């Protein structure tokens, strides 16, 4: 279980995250929602320790993640994989090599520097690409792929880390509706089939409601909503998004076969 206790992050005089407390059972698919600047990305980065908390702590199955250093911290970052909005791939490398980067924590440094990947590592990477329906792109350079394909490569890279938790930071922000559906379906299948906990920052309420088991809403760094999607009413949406609420609600792409079906929206926002 992931436990967040009184987590805060201050940048100068501004509190980006303010005393957030959460408990997330294993295997959950949690959508973290709120307007831009609400603290969503900072929260996820503190869980992964890419940002250091000003106060509070993060626990995973009883281990104090905020106290980890050195090798133990590197191991945690392998177990707690990140998927970024910008994909963070090396465009000049082929897709398979980009995915194999996710195995770095499991191979000796000299082998990784020389790209001496074992047959087992290659098999794991190809299996992840096949799982995401892009094994046929393994030999192509990443810079030649579409945005949706690059994001699936990034998810495959996270998957070969054999993580226990995946933190997806606005993974669909730069994607068109079709690729939004493909990426969200992939994350939903990973959570469902592998029992991996997924925390996914999202701006669109309808997409969050269609795919997530639970929604966590931040406003000005504070936790203002925590509950199932059908409990998010118009008042809660306006508290989260203010004047941006209407923009945050839009048509959610229909999941592909085998993915969770979208839920009907319980409210309609008016101008």
C-alpha cells in the first residue's frame, strides 16, 4: 500500500503541495485531477523522489521512501516507474534500445554502457512492446514515431522495470483523441492485468471518470476531493477547476475492447 502522510512542498513563499494525506491500495488506478498549477506533478515527483518534500513522508508497504538514499533510492525509482508528458525518449536510438533503458537498474554498468543486453533483457523488452501492439516498431528510430507511439514506447520502458507502481504525469496532454484512447487503454490494462498501482495526472474530468477507479482532486496544493468517480458532482468540479471547469469536461474517448467502459457523467456544466 502507498501511504502519503502530511506531504508538503514549498517553493519560496508558495506551497505547491500542502499537507496531502492519502492511502492507495495496491492495484488501484487513481486519477489525480485539478487545474494546471494545482500541484499534481509535484505530488507525483515527490512519490518518486524526483522532488524532495518540505514536510511529510511517503511509505510503500511500510518502507519510508522519503528516507531512502543511494542504492536503495535507485532501487525505489526502478520499482516506482515514471511516464512523462514529453515521452523522454532518445530520438536517435531505436525503439528496442529505448525500452531496454528501463533495465539499467538490473544490469552491471559496463554492460549498459556498451549496450551488451542479454537475450533475457531483449525478450522482456520485446514482450512489453508486443503487449502494447508496437513490437513491429522495435528497429525504428524513436524520432520517426508519432506522439502516441512514442508514449507507448515510454510505457513499455516503464513496464520492463518490473515496477510495483507507475506514476503517469499528464501522459495524454499532447495527444489527439485516438492516441489518448490507446494510451489510457494501455495503462488500464497494465493496472488490471499485472496488479500494478497506477497514479495518473489528468486534466480532463471525463477521461478520468472513464478510466480511473478513484479520483483525487487537488486545488492550490490541497486535497479537496477523494472518492469514486460517480461522487464527483458539479460543485466539486467547480471547486477543483473554477472558471476552467467547463473546459475540463469534454467527450471522453471510448475505450478499446477489453478496457473498462466509460461511466455516464453525473452532471452537466453550464456557462
